[in-house]
């Protein structure tokens, strides 16, 4: 489906094609590479932002997929017009509400999820909401991840370069970073994407397929912005 500024995914109607990754979630995208190179499962997977449910294609039997979605209409659309959730082989739980608030409540209750991978794929118009890219938010994500877990941040954007923001946060928490820009496709059903993989487990990011797809850091000549809940600016 599509909003005013952004397509949020689609699905092929033929059953044999309806379960393949597409749009922003192809196997050569950052999220596709991360999903395909996790340690042997079963896996605990987290997703912030449901959309059409496209990422559910990566869920395997024995996995759990916990999806945080703030808009009830999005879940209704994902279940009525698409079959990604229905076809997912993993156990799927959709948690309604603001992802940060829901995860903060889980941690406070001692019910942290210990995700193998947590994907941030929530968009407000064409960008991730600011409160999901702050120091306090990253501290929360680290509490929700296993020690060797992976945070995958979707920063594809036509207007803002959010790579320095994520890189600065990763540096603050001494995390490894892999920026994966996937924009060379002959098939129309894949979109150009930029995903950033962040993890304490640098060996995960150094696996050959991920390392080969990782972009070299850009030198901007100025400090990257450091976002907190009290201050967020696109300028350093």
C-alpha cells in the first residue's frame, strides 16, 4: 500500500510468489542479509512498524516474531489485503501501541524479549520518527537484544541522511556498524534501500556477505549529530 509520500510494500498475488521477499526487504538488502546470516535458530525476532507485514516472509518454523504497531488500521489492512502474516511460519504476535512505550513497559516488568534481531522499520511520512533514534531509545533496544543481537535500522530516505545519526549513537554505545546500500537491481520488484546493522557482535558484521555489501564510512568534515530525547537536530 502507499501513503502520500511513500510506498510501504506490496505482494504478488500468485501463491508461489506471494511468499518471496520484495520491495525494501530483498535478500540482498541489509535486513535480508542480516536475517539470512543469524546463528542457527530458532530465533526471537522483533519488528517496529508492521506495514504490509512483508518482513514476516523471513520467519521460520520455531521462530517468534513480535511486531510493534501504533496504528490499528495498519494491522487491519495487513490482515485483510495481504497474506504475509497468515503465511508466516513463525509464531506472530502484534503488539498495539507506541513501540518505545511498549518495550519500556516490558523491560520494567522484567519481560524483556531478548531478540536475536530487532528491526526498526517505522516511518512517519518519509522518515523514522525522531524518538526512535535517540540515545535513550538505543539504550532500550540494547536491553531488548541478546548480547550478540542485531539492530537493523531502515534509513532509506529521499530527503534526510540519517546514517550519521545512527553511526554516532552506535559509537556512543561502542557498537559495530555496517551500512548496506542496496540499489542495483534488474528486477522491478526490489527498491533501492539503505539499512544500517548495529551490533555488539562485530564478528557477525564481518561475515563475508555482509562485509562485502558494507559501504565505507563517509568523511563529512564535521561531527555527526547526537540525538537525545531532549535534543535532536540535523546539524551538529
